[in-house]
């Protein structure tokens, strides 16, 4: 066929094909692509194993849990269209939507969700997040099954009486349990593909998932490509056709890629660039509070830190305003509670923050002297910190403040994250430059972590705290529970086991053409909620 | 020469074994473990994970298990990138590192030698000063500064070159290759210049000149062969370093190579990954040194393989 004719035939075929496709589906339009920077490389995309928030973005797009989060991080129905909670708060019954399907077209049933939970806590899975179901939300039988004392999966309190009903039984009330029924914690399991491919069941050529998108490509250290899943129950409202997650290990490069238009969203912004970028790009620079609480912990097992007066003096000697707003910046905000700011929760605050500087310093000096220290007998201590930029800067600044205000001989040990955690477990530290990223934006996540029975390693015996938090968690009604949790937090703050300092930031560059983005502390951003507006 | 190569390869086995043993011990001395990053993990769950990766066994057994695996070309599972084995990661990343590294070394060798010879033959003239200044810049400015500057100028401001990523086309290769080549250009040109200055003063070059051979032929046919020897000695190990990737260049330009594994493997206490890349690197260094020695034998009649 001569070239010209061939070209003509191709044009006709394209026209025909286009109008045919147009007649069948929506009017023809250009494919929309969302390019998301993902930061460091993916650890694992195994939905029951992964524990990293960054990989969680991808998993959230390809799997759907019983519940979803909206753009503001609030609970909305997911694969379950409704649910009932028993009066004692111990039984959750989820009712799945009609006609749910896996990306392969097979029906998705309640047992698939039960299988997901069982696999997460199966010792053979070796999952980092088994604790969610063994302790955070104590599903009955989960701890024994995970510990290997009971090997029968049927003993776990996650069962499916029929294809559309999932019943989860808890050993003790966990009023926040719904928040943990999302794709990140409770994705369903497609057992046939796991049985067939083993750990390769999540490779693009094998994967069967139930989210708004399905994965078609995964290049290690480079990118992951997702396309719409036509079998998703709400596929009609998914607006973006293709999502590309690009590995962006260097945050500065990610910013440049965003500036060049190659990325629509970044995973972070280097602290020193926020002001400059804000001046140039205005509200495309998103800086908001995260669920990270940043604090200094004192080792109660190591004198003289067992002296509450000394701990209070050290807390008072931290000028939080100067530390956060003049030195650290980068979107951190001063926080005088152990929990991060949470809507409807009236957190107790350290008195330190409300005091005038002169009073604060005077009281710090007085308590320091009462604890038996002074210019002739200065306290010497070491702050254990990671060698990441912001934590290190924070520890060094606090060391200087303690030195200037009280004359403390404070050193900073900056080390890699693993060494830092090893020092903590060894219990040899004086002061630990500490943080906690909450699993969800509720006071329960933080206060349960500090429960002396949770063996976090703080050596803090407090029957009073244990009794109060137990009482609080048994209350189903949020207002009543939050009131008791505030009492629990007050016990913690009064003990000066920790000196809270700041709430961490979520930092993203979001192109103005991307609609449907909402800042929220747990940092959930499903691609299915977003659209791209032509500019 | 063939027998010599075989002897050298056999002789490298104890070296690689020692390298494995030392790396294994050093990794275990470092505090922390591969799965200690999640502080909320329960003791039972941690025990489950450690059992799955055989970390609960005595050290000697873990070491024996590792060596046995290596003998079967199995470097074990990565504990950081849990969807992959170490062999898969190296297989996926090495071709890219090799490609960037080879282009960078080619560019560095050709440019460095040309600049070095030019500097030596035109000593204390403008071209020597320019070559010297270039070399000093290349040596003094670290690549983690050069890379972002190139990105800023050629990628963002001028828009001539793509900023990062590795789709395999020519344009995406330019900046990472140049960044990686710069320090090597500097080093090669300095070596070449010094060596050439010495060589042109030797008796055999003077003899060549006395015979009335033209200047260009004297340099190209006689002096060059002698002057290149120190450069060849440098190129072996330098190539081994360059083709196994650079974490800085890989991270800045988003290149899916293996250079980052040396750092992430160590930081995350990913024992199999760290051991795997170290062993792989060791083997490449040994091979590069062997090639260097063979090349020196071909260039220098004083070297014998016995």
C-alpha cells in the first residue's frame, strides 16, 4: 500500500475508532495523568506487611478498606456501606456494598477482609503492623494467634457469617477502631493469587486488588504506574486516568521537578526552602500539622532524672517559642501537650508555655537548685538524637538553652536512626530526643502508647494512669471519653516524664491545577478524590 | 597471560571470603537491627519477623547459611526492600550503574588525557592554566554541589536538559554522566600532565627526537605509551568505583542504580543487602585490578606475568 493511502486508511480508522469509542463511553478526552513524588524507595507493597506511610499512598490507591477517608481525613463508607457497633463497644458488624468486585472481575466477599486481618497477624507473614490488631484494636484471639500459642485462624475474632457481612469482635473497647479499618491497616486479601504466586502476588503481572486503581508497572528505584480499575464499585467518579508515583529520594530534586512541571505533588519540602517557595508559589505550598508529636523524654531509671523537680526545671528551661519559630521553623509548631492538636479534644497543657519568660527562667533556676544542682555542681547529661536535620538542630538548640539558663553541661549524641533506637532499648540514655507519629489523629493513639503496660521502655510505673486510661477507653461517647483522656494526659504531663516541644509538619507542593486535595494531620491523600483541571 | 589470569582469579577467593567475614562482623557490631525501626512493634511480632529472616539463630550458623547461599549465587532477601531479593536488586540496578559509570569513565579518560597532554606540552601557557583551573574545580567542588547546580542552570533556568529520571534516552544521561565524570577528568588530567612532563624528558623520547621524527609522532607513538601508565593504574580502581554507582548522583538525578544500596543497606542494618553489594563491589575491584595489570603488561615491556 502506498504511503499516502496507508496514512489515509489510518486516519479513517482512528476517526471511526474514536467515534465508536465515543458512542460507547464518555466523549473522547485526553488522558489525565497525576504525577506524584513518593520520596525514598518503596519498601514493600505487600498490603498486609507494609508499614511506611509513603508506600501507603500507593496501597491506598490500589486497595480499599472497609472505610475510606475523605480529603479532610474524616471517615466515609468504603467497601462497607454501613456498620453497627454493639452497645458494649466490643462487636463491629460491617455490611459490604452490593456487587463488589476484585480488579480481576471476581466477586469480593466479606471473608476476603477477614483473611486480610488474619494474614496481618499470622506469625508467618512477619508483618510490622500486626500490633494494630493485637494491641491497638485488640481483636479477640489475635494476640494468641500472633504469638503462636493458638495456631487456628478460626480463633481470631474476624469472621464472615455471609458474603456481605463481616463481624469483628474486640477483647476490650477501642472506640477509635473504625479509623483503623481503612486500606492501610485492613485491606482485603485475594487469597487465590497469594496461594498461586507466594510473595510475588503483588508483582504488577500477578496483582489482583480492589481499589480505585490497579498497578500495571513497578520499576524498583524509579516509579510505579497505576491505571483506573474498571471493576471498582465507584469507577464512574474516579477522574484521573493514570497515576505515576515517582521515587524522589532527593527532596531538592523533587522541588525542581515540581517547578519544571514534571511532578504535580511532592512528598515533602525541605525546611529551608519553604519561605522562598511560598513567596513564589503562594498557596500551592501546603504546610500543615501532622500527627507527629515531638518531645524530650527523661530516663526515670537513671538518677538524677528520677527527680521530678529536675525534670520540670529542664522543661521550663526550654524556650519553645524561640526554638520552634526562630531556629527550627520548617512548619513545626509549638506544642505544650503530649498529644497533637485534635478537634473536640481539649488537651491539658504544660504551664511552662503560658508563663512570661522571666518567670519561667526564675522558676527553672529555683527548681534546679532545689534538685541539688547549681553553678558549683552543674548537671551533665547527653541528649540522644537521630542525625536527621531537624531533630539534630532541635537537640543542639535545647542543649544550648539548658546550658545558658541553668549551666547544664549538655552534650548531643547524634547518630543514625537504628543506633538511636538501640540506645533507647538499652536504657542507658539520659534524655531522649523523642517523637511519636500517631496512627490516627485521636488522643487514644498517643495516650495508649504511653501506657506503662505497653512496654514502650520509659520505665514509668503509674497505676493512676493505667486506671484512668482504662476508664476512658471504655466510654463509647466521644465527648465523655475525651474528657477522661484529658485527665489521663494531665497525669502524664504533671509527671514530667516527657517535655513536649512541638507538633511536626506535613509539607507538600500541590500544583494549583490539582483539585480535591485537603490537608489533614494523618496525611491521607487518595488519588481517587483528586482531579486535574485544564489550565 | 591466560594462566596468570586464572591464577589471579583463584587467588581472589580467600580475599572475597575475608571481605564477607569482615563485613558480616562489622554489620553485627553496629547497634540496632533491621527491624528495630518500628517502635510500636510488639515483642512477639518482632520475634516472628526475626525468625522469618533467621535472625534468631546463632551468628556462626547465620554466617554459614550466608556463605552457602553465596556459593549458589543467592545473596538472600533484602530486609529493607522486602519485595525483592538482593540478587534481584543488583540485577535490576547494576546495568544502569554500569552504563552511567562507563560513559562517565570514557568521558573522563578522553577529556582528562587530552587536557593533560595539552597542559604538559604547553606548560605555563594559557591552555595549561585553563586545564589546571578546570582540574582544580573538578577536584575541589564535591558532586553533591555540582549536580544541583547543573540541574538548576541547564534543567530549570535554561530548560535545555531534563532535570532527573532515567527513561533511557540520551538527554537524560548528559547531566549525571558529566557530574560523575568531572572529578575523574580532574584527576586523570593531573596524572597525565605530570607523567607526560616526566616522559618527554626521558632518554628514549630524546632518542626519538634525535632520529628526526616529528613532534606529533614522537608524542603519539613513543611518549604516550610510557606516560599513560600511571593513568592506567588509576583507571582500574576508579572504574570499579564509578560503575558500581554513586549514591549522590543516583539520588540527585533519580537514577535506579545500585550505588544507594551501600548507604541504605548500612543505615537500615539490611545485612544481606550490605553484604551482597560489598561482595559484588569486591569482585569488581578484583576484576578491574586484573584488567589493569594485564593492560600494564601490554604497555610496559618491563612487566612480566611470571
